[in-house]
C-alpha cells in the first residue's frame, strides 16, 4: 500500500482537498507562552493518546526507568557521541507532520517532489516544508546533538531528509526498523538510544510515538498546510532554555508549571 511507506500521510489528505493543486492557509495561530506549552502538552496527551488496547502479544522489554542509560541487549541505536557534540543534550526529532507534510496527491507549491518506487512502479511524493524549518534546524544543530527518528521507510525518508537537511544537522537517522511496534503503534523507545535519559528530548507531533517516555517530550502541533504557522519559531526559546540544563526533567517541569 502506497501510504505505508509514510506513517502519517494519507493518499487522500482532507486538509488538501479544499483547493486542488494548492495548499490552503489556515487561521493564524498565536505564539505560545509557557502556560500554552503546559496546556498543549496536556491537550495533546488527551486528544492523541492511543486508545485502550488489549495487552500486546509481543516480547518487548519494559522501558528503562527515567534517568538511566539504555540497558538493552545488543548494540544501542546511536553511535558514540562525537567530540563536537560532547556535553550536548540529545534531541530526537520526528519528520512527518513535525518538519514536513507529504502527500501522494499533487500540489502546485511543493518544496520537493520525491520519486519513490513501490512494487515496481515509481510514484511521486509531494513534500511541503513547515514554515521556518530551515532556521529551526540550523539553530537546533548549534545547541544539540540532533537525531532524526521517523517511523517512515528509508525509500521515502532518506531522500526527503537529504533535501531538507542540507546543512547536515542530523548526526544519525533512525527509521522504522528502529521503532518498537507496540500495541499497533510504532514507538520510539528512547531507552534504546544509548544516551542518558536525563539529557534526552523528543520532539514529535504524535504522543503515541513517545508513550514509553512522555516526560522527555516537547509536544508540537501537527502541521499540514498552514503557511502562517509559527510553531517552530515559537519552540526555539523553549529549546534554548533546555539546552542549558543538566536535567531535562526538572526544566520541563518548570516550563509546564503555571
């Protein structure tokens, strides 16, 4: 199935159907404050959290307790931290609906058009960059060890990331095979990274992706088509504060406080 290569794209995107061939503008959003950050965190958890499901029929190890380095059999997902990143916090960043939105349906103002072969047939994927994503990635790369973590397949995610990340901000790319398939969701288990969880963050629009470590998450509103979106710019001051802390749990608790 075409959409299976991209976890958060639908072949017929309702957000793109109002003006065929052109992405529409949504209502402008107000910049977030710390209180908005707290409200957003709660609302996203409530609205997007996965529904109750029967226990998974798998043999997954339970996630490590917060504040520990991964203790998972085998090799950790990330290589040793490079000298240039020593002392930096690790930030795991999602791709679809966080940094870009992709569709199999043509749009006239796509930033990238990526050919993807599926079962012997080449399909065109139309990719829109979220407003201010270039500035956001540049500044994030200066402050953090940045890791791309997506549940999409390499045949889609790699060419999109090649075009998006011209500056080489992402030190490592983790794709679908690095996720844990848990109760019907691709979960990004931070305990498998090989980093101290007190110094690891995840930026993702889907709370289902970080259900093992919700206290490490900086939630972000899903993006589809709002050309006036300011979310990434509004998040930068939050990340600037987080970059200077020794314990992300304490700092996030302060940011969420009234």
